[in-house]
């Protein structure tokens, strides 16, 4: 029986011990591994500063006994603020603070807080040296009202004024439930204090943020595939008051001031500047860089004279260049669909009044009007030609402007207006008579060989004495003056040749060869089907000016021996430099990448550096250039060889602020 009782006692002891170990382990986990987020907001004030702590009962203040020292405690039994009730709060880093007494001692939570066995858990005995440690570090947590805080130790215990204050802790003895301790697992009323600032201890003012684009305080526009300059907070940061850190996105740029190029942009981009003060309060400002819609009228080809109904319909050919930053597409949803119409729109838009004496316009809303892009997409810099056929002329004699302009559906009309006047003559009631159809002044105009191969444009004059308008043409180009086997024939069959009233023809790319003499001739048909005879080329416009490739007598022309130098940046043939983003005063090494044809000779380069030193130079790799001040500067390169020279004057270099220099300083 005695043995059995001993076994039962032994088992009971083991069970109690195991339970104690499990509870201790759980307590350890909750104390050390699970962060306390109940009061996650830290007090946003600047350090160092001085303040007093009033207890929950509203009449007592924390006080450092005799200003702190060995065997001195912190109590809550004073009803007025004096030197010993004023503490200096110092930044300990990582959102933590030190609490220093008037006597220069630091508050300490013994063993990080909790119920100690001997000395009180919260006292003011540390005087540096020794170095301050984690027991002297505390966190001020806000309690949802201004200046209402809890004081938490690094081991997640809270400082408590027992009973809301009024009692003093003995110098050397820990008494649970008496005085001021640091042994609470949560913060309630006794663990809550009102922070009463004495010097500082107030939130710093919020920062200001200011970002500009190309020196504009608001949004800005740029040309397609070019760069804008962003500047924030002024050149010295003075514009963004109270900012400790600023960043710009997209871009990932940092600093309390900055001046950077965006890089080449092809779409609308918004840049946001965020500035943060020393306690984490942020302010934002933003700018949007937007390449606008834009277009340029290249040409309007239409007859000068048209007959009124029922005698004649006519055609118009309009070529427009995309000079904006957005691609024109047929298959995109609004607002990316573009087409050409006359302008302005108005009440008569659907049913135009051709005889309106105030605004006589020809609106292309009837048969033959096609608002869809004939090619898609049309990228920036590219051209598109709209063909309008079977257009009905006004009924009343007079001169009428026909106008074309681009439109972004349901958004805006934009770009340059293409305009041409047409004349409707008086038609006598005794009818028309047949006049011989003739062609005169057949001209060849050479292309811009800096951007083109061996092509050209043939144009001619139609007999203006003929009341029957032109209604088709045929153009031939051959290296044989007898035109035995034309290199290009706009209508090889010679039957049903189209072209309407157009009196200009562009020779397609790939038809002609370099270093070859060519001849051109034209014949036309009028609206009655009568054909003219062939008329040979008799005038020539050379490139870049006559004679160019025009041969004596202007009855033929010779294409260049080989392709002209190509230094277009869009094809990666433009100049390059290093460093890519140089600072003011930094030597910049330029180099040319012109694409010269095989067999090219006499290659030469001429540079113009606007704002640079030197301002001009020669050679493929000129001497280094420096720029005294920041900004965007034009760089022009003219590349030449035995056939001609081409100039690229669209390149810009962005000179930034001077790069800082560093030197090592020996520690003292």
C-alpha cells in the first residue's frame, strides 16, 4: 500500500511538471515570437525632445526619484511638474527611444520587463557608460487620441502606474501592484499616459512636393520619341520644405532634389514625386508628359476646274503625315481611330449646301467618301494618302475651297488643314464641244536622296481649254528613249487606265536602278474616252537643286552612282556619344554611324555642337566636346561622299548637373 501511494505521488509530480513546462513554452512563444500589433502606430514626433508623463487618474506624474541614480526608482506620486518629472526622449533607432532623467540617468526595464524577484522592474539607474542596451530601449505607442501613449519594453511588457498613480516604490524591493513597474502584458488605463511636451515633442510639419516638366509647373507636351526634363524640389532641394527623402516613379529616381531626362517617350506617361519627412508623413505631386495628336498636310491633288452636274464628278488625293506621338489605327477602339474629313463640322454636315455663300464647302459625305485609313497602322513620321473618287461638284459656278483635316473619333479635330480651291465655270446652254485632249510640260522631280532610293515623281499639265476633264492617265519610264521595254508602266494594258483627274505620278520603289539614265512620257484620256498622244519629258527638277541628276536638255535624268549617305537616327545611323548622360563640364566623345554605300569614296563629316566647346568639328570621331551648363543641346552632323551630303539636325544631348567628385579623408 505504501509503495502504491509513492507511485501515485511520483506520477502526479511528473504530470504537474510537464504541465508547467508546456505553459512556460506557450508563454515564451507569446512573449518573444508573436509581435504585438494592438497599438501599431508609433508617435510621429521628432527627437530629441523633453516631456512629462501624466498618469491615467489625471493628477499624478511620473517622477525620477532624486533625478535617478543607483537604487533609484521611477514613481507616479507627484501632482505637479518639476525637474524630476521632465524626461528627455532620445532616438534609439528602429522606432525606439531612450528615456533620460533630469539627472542624466536612463530609465531601464530590468531583464526587459516582467515581474523580477528583487529590484523594481522600472527604475532609473543606468548612467553611461556602460553603453545603453535593449533594457534601456522603449517604444511609444499611440492610443487613438492626441498625445495618449503607452510605454512598451523591447520584451513586450508595458509600464504601469499601479492604481493610476499615487504610490511610491521602495528603493530596493519589488512589490507587485505598488508604484511603477514594467510587468504588464497589455495596455489598459493604468498603462496609458498623457505625453505633455515641454520642449519639442510635436510632429514636424508635413513635407512639400514639387515636380516640373521642361520648367513647366503643370503637364507638358513633347515631340514623339524625344525626351522631357523632370526637375523636382529645385536645384538645391529648397522648394520641398521638410522633406527627408523623395522618389519619382516611374523611373526610380531618389533624392531631395533632382534633374533628369525621361528618356525618349512614345506614349503618355505620368510621373509622381513622393516626399517623406523624418517621421514618415508623405506628400505627392505629379506631372504628365503627353505627346499630342498632330498632323501635317503634305499635298492635295485635285483638278483646278470642274464642271457642275450632270457633266462631271471629280477625284481628290490627300496626303497627310502623322507628326504626333500616337499611332493611327483602323482596328482600335475610340479614341485611337483616325480618318480624314472636311472641316468644320456643323448643321449642314450630313446634307451639305454646296451653294452656301457664307461658308461654301465641299463635304465628302456622299458616294466615294471613305473615312477608313487606306493603310494601318500609320506610325509617327509616316504618311498616308486618302483617295476620294466620284465626288459630285457644286451646282453653282464659283470658287470653292475643299478642306481636309484629321479627327480623333468623338474627341477632337487636330493637325494642319489641307486646302485647295476648285473652280466651277459657267456652262452655256448651247452645250459642250469636243476639243483635242493634250498633255504638256511633263516634268520629272528627283526625290530627297538622303531618305530615298532611285525613284522620282512625274507630273504634267492637262489642257485647260478642254471642257472634258481628264479621266485617266498612263506613265512610262524606261532607260531606252524608244521605250521598247519600260522599267515602269502605270497601266501596262493601256485599257481602262485609272487615275481620274490626278496629274502627278510617283514612281514606285524598286523599279529603277542606280547610275542609270532614264526617260519618261505621259498620255491621258478625257471624260469622253478620247486619248491624247504620248508627250515626252521636257522639264527636270534636280536634287538638292538643279541640275542634280538632270541631263542637258532636261529630257532625261541620271540616278546617283550609289545610295547617298544615310545618317537618320530613326534607323540607328545617327551620332552616338559617351558618356550617355554627361554632366556639365564633362568631356563628351561623339562618334558618327552614317551608313555609306558600298563603293562610296571621299567620305567626310562636319559637326555643329550648339552650346558646346568647340562649336564645330570634322571627322567621324571629332575631338571631345564640353558643355558649360545643363540643358538640351542640338547636335547636327553632315555626312558626305562622292555623290552628295546629308544632314541630321534632329539629335539632342541632355547635359545634366556636374558629377560630384570624391576624395578620401583620414579619420580624426
